């Protein structure tokens, strides 16, 4: 089973490239991104890639992980979009955002398990916390301090709620001060088993004063793991 593993040690980073879509444009964009990122796994420092489509049809997220920031910045797309053939696709539009995250913390439902997205049946809740004024240093500092509360209270609560996610990953954007929380379930059938949808993460009123919160459910449609190492 293909997987995208999250490394919260060392200098590893996760990059989320977010595109706005509609129900009509989401599928063509996914095709374009699949073609455009096939050779990414050959890039130095590449650790994995996943395409996520929002269940409401409004967004696509291209999520990749790299050994360090230098590896990502050195990566140059090596693809050409063919105009003919079954892989033909038009170049994607400019993204809404490109966010470069450090992995602050990760926890799993099973002790000792590796936090990861596994298989194309996975479902992801992507929660983004954005400072109301990114230029306000005090506000950004308050939001960063909120990370501790998220790790101590929000993450354990998420891992106890039904259906139980396999892992919860907390991310911090290196420049903007944004925070993101990725909760993932490895099989969509789990929602039918428990007979209830996933509820949004509840935050305190104090957070609403300093940050805008956006949450959405995404289906994993593609995972490109890193290329296996060659012992030679």
C-alpha cells in the first residue's frame, strides 16, 4: 500500500499547495497535477506526495514532504504537459496558496505507529488556522503559543472521538505563522461502520479573536511514495 509518512524529526518539511476548484474543474485539475508530478519522486530529498480533493468540490491540495527546505527549493518540475495521448493534460492554474510547514508534533491512535496517509481510500480533515493580521507580530506569537494547547488538549481529544483517526499531525508554516492540523483515516468505510460523520475540531473563543479557522474533509486520490533506495 502506498503511503505518505510524516517525519517530525530533523529538518523535514511538508508543503501544501492549495488550489481553488469547482465541481466542474476539480477532476481536470487532478489529472493535470497527476501528470505534472510523476517525476517528483526522482528529486533529491523527496519523501512522498499525495493529492487531496475536498468533498465539497471547492479545493485540491497537493501535499508533499521533503528532507529539508533546501531540497524543496532546489526542486524544479521536469514535466512537459502532452497535448495528445491518454496522459494529456493542461498545465495547472496558479495556486491559491503555497504553504511550507515544519512538523511540530504528531500522535497516532496506536502507540509506536508511524503517522502516515495510507492508500487511496484515506480521508483527511485539513484544518487551517490563519492569523487575522499576519503582520501583527504579537498576534502571530499568540497563535504560535496556542500550539502547546493544541498538542495537549485538541490532539488527544481528536484521537478519542469516533471515528478514531489513525494519526493527527500538527504543522507550523515557516513564514506566515499559519498552523495546520491534519487528521487522517485510512479507510472511508470507517464512517459507515460507526454511523456518523466526522465532526469539526472545536476551538475556544480565545482563538477566534486572533485567527481565522477553516476545516474541510478531503479524499486522498493519489499517493506517490519516495523512490526506494538503491543499495548500489
